[in-house]
C-alpha cells in the first residue's frame, strides 16, 4: 500500500510539472534544472527583478540505471555476489518560490533514494539578491553584486559539487558516478557572495552538523565550520570560457565532520566491494572513499574549468588534513580530470573521459591508493531528457591483507536515463 501511494504521489508531481511546462517557469537568479543548467556553477547574478507576485515553481527529477559490473578481491574477505540488473529508481521533488523582488526559497525532497526508500527533505535555503522588501532601492548599489544564502543547505565547498549527481538530479553530471572522495554536506549556515566582472568571492559559516540536535557530546552541543571561495569566471570570447576557483572548508572542532559521508542518496555503484551481509540501503556508499577525518578538518579544493567551443576540461585538486580527537593528523589527497566533447547542432551529444585518483593515510597505518577511470557518452533527447552510458574501472592498492579492499577492483558498464524539469 505504501509503495502504491508513493508511486501515485510521484505520478501526480510529474503530471503537475508538465501542466506548468507551457508557462514561463523561469525564476530570477536561478540555475535551470534542465540542459540550460549545464556548466552553471553559482546561481547567475542579475539585479533586474521580474517579480510580479508570489510564484511557485514545482520541479523534480527521476533517474534509473542498469548496472552490469563485476568485482573481485584477494579473497581474504568474501564479497557480495552481484549480477546485472536495474537499480532502484530515484526521484526528487523541488519547490522554488519567488517570495519578493530579489528573494526566493528552495526546498529539495528526496522522494526515493538508495539510503531511504521513503521521502525525506534533503535541504533548503533562502536566497536574497535584493533588499527592496525593506524599502525600494535599499542598498541597491551593493546588492548589484551581493547574494546572501541562509538555510540548512548544501555547502558551497569546491566546484565539483555543481557537476555531481544529487540523487535523481543527474543531468548536470556527464558520467554516472561522482568522485571517489565525494565532498558533499548539508549544514545550517549562511553564505555571502560577491560577483563582479567575472570575479567571485564567498564567505560562509555553518554549525558543522549534518543531523541537527541540541544534546551535548564531550561537553559541547556542536561547533562551527568556516567556508571560503575565491575565483574568476569569464566568457573571454564567443568560443572561449575560463574559470578557476579555490575553496576552503575548515572546522575548528565539530563532534563529527560529514564532509565526505553526508550524501544520504548513496553511490551509483550498487553493492560493489561490499561483504556478503551488505544490503543496498545500509551499505549505500559502495565504491566511494571516506577518509574519516572526523573532528578537525582543513580541506582545500582547486578547480580549473576551460571550454573552447564544444571541448571542455574540468579538474579537481584536493588536499584534506584532519584527525579524530586526540589522534595524529592524517592527510587525504584527490586528483581528477575530465575531458568532455559536446557536439551536434545544439551540443545534444557528448563523449568524455575522467581519471580520478585518491591517496590517503588510513587510521590503521595503511597508505592506500584508489584509482578510477570512467569513459562516458550521452544524448540529450530533449533539454529535459538525458540518456548516458559509462564504462568504469576502479582499483584499490595498499590495503592490508585482512581488508576487503586488498587486491580489490571492479569494472563494467552503467546505463542511466535522466528526466529533470
């Protein structure tokens, strides 16, 4: 009965979304959830308001994969037997509301995800691009360049999270899987942006907590995280765009940092490198790596992006240092580079490859290395529908003989269908 009810709700949402399709559903200072949002990072900044009353935009996404992956290890720890079949379909519900000139709200709900088959809220925020709600023209010379975001929201650390898959919103990702060390967290906080003549600056603070609560642990009810970003993004010619950003995420002290483990939607590679007792919902981060730098973290990410006509390169250089309370500091490093060629009359087709590597010091003393190669291709059937296929090959080195990852590797094909509106 619960399954039927959930499917009925999803159907109503989809039909409602299409009923609005013929209307103007665009909002101010808003990243489009369809093909127009490709290679958009921070929300565009425009001080001109089109507000003519409260406007509710209902959107969402639905995604389904077929998985044909094999895995193996040294045999010291038995692996779960896996075969070729479809994964659980995932779905998102997005509510975006224009509340006043220069003011809007966003709320994302996961209707179905790998970790939670039942609906639950991922996060949301309040975005301010103008202060006319205080008085007309208030601080307009400042707000031409400034954006303020407040909420329990996805933190803007690095640029890789703008290209990653967020549960069913997989349209921005040219591949099926995210990075091995997938930095993504939702915390209560605020971020202030300044964007002018291609230059981007951001300062933010959060309470450093994924699960909000007031109870004390080790004598404190929480801590704080500090975020910063500085960069430049410019369409230098009609054919050439250049972007380069550097980002910082720092925690003085938090009970547990979730920077690399907060994604409750889960990995796209179901049950790879998991033991015989694993289930898709409990072991939902298969194929990813969490360095477990739990209490004190300083993470730095640098992201270059270059696009010339249909050819684009996006890179990630990341260094994270941290420790559990009282433990020695450890370091995890990540490198990734992806090359995409988009072609066709409106770049509706693409071919691409990504190489991703993680080097890390484990708490056990192991110095491990994980490498992944992804080859992908995609077809935008419409601006809202994407079909893509990926070949993935991932290898593990440096783990102790008692680890399930000793001699570990997985490889195979993934096919994914994405609808986003």
